């Protein structure tokens, strides 16, 4: 099992990500999203809106948006993180 916090930090440092629900929707429409990570406390409506595009798998982060932001090394909450390029992280192994 992977250490999601460590992999998120590696992803943000070495890969390419988009933060926020609106950025996720844009990436999904453009089909550039590889994976969408949604915080556990995101409203059901927002999660469903993101999932409806179905051009990338969606992973539900087990913590809150504040915890997701912290795991990404950000001083603010992150409700949705979209993986555009995984960099040196093993974040894509969440799909298995």
C-alpha cells in the first residue's frame, strides 16, 4: 500500500496538477486529466459533477479538503486535485 501523503507531495513537486473543481472540469473536458482526487468532505453535487465527465478515474481522498491541501504542501484547503502528469510519483497506483 502506498503512502498517499508522500506520493501527493512528490506529485505536486515533480508532476503537473490542477487544483480546484473548475480546473478539474476544464481538464476533464479537454481529456488531459489522468486522475481526479476529491477530498472526502466535498459536497455530493460537486463530486457528481466532476464524475459525470468520466474521462478520468476519480479517487476519493480519505481526509478533508484541509488535509488534502496539507498533504499537497499547500497552506490552503484543496477540494479537488487533478493529475495531469504524475511526474516521479506512484500516484497512478491508486487505480489498482
